[in-house]
C-alpha cells in the first residue's frame, strides 16, 4: 500500500491511511534487549500485553506490532533495539509498506532479508 505526499512523493503505508514511520538512524533504537516489556495499549490492544524478550516468538511479535502501529518516533526508540532489529528482520511478518519503507532507508535490512 502506498499513498502520495503533498509534494508528490510515494509514501509506503503501514496500514490504510497510516504512513510507515521510519527513523533515519538505527542507532537511535535503544530499546530493551532483555526482560519483560509491556507496551501501552495504544500500540498493543489485544492480549498478550506483555512480551518476554528472551522468547524469540514474543520478541518478533512485539517488534511486528511496534513497527506496524508506532506513530511517534519515541515509540520506536523506546521499544526497538537497532542490532536486534537487524538480527530478526528476515523473520518479521510485516505489511509490505512497512518493510519497503524500512528497507529503503536502511539497505542493510534488505541485505539481511
């Protein structure tokens, strides 16, 4: 899914009417790498609301939710970790617009996939 910005650029969508949010530097992603994380209900409105980062399935699920639902850069910074994102990128099930937007800004993710 794509839309056009006011200046005519093609903008990938995370879901209908929501542009994919991408940070320009993966180093800004300094979220947790261990423990249990409970994102706010705005990001994760269906159970479970807690994710054990030691469990690969929980880790992937949380990253998929945050990448799809984040509308503020601080949400990405708070819950995602750059090296972890690179590591699990090939395993993430993401909307096409989210994957395209992130890979366009970060070619190293495309190469990892």
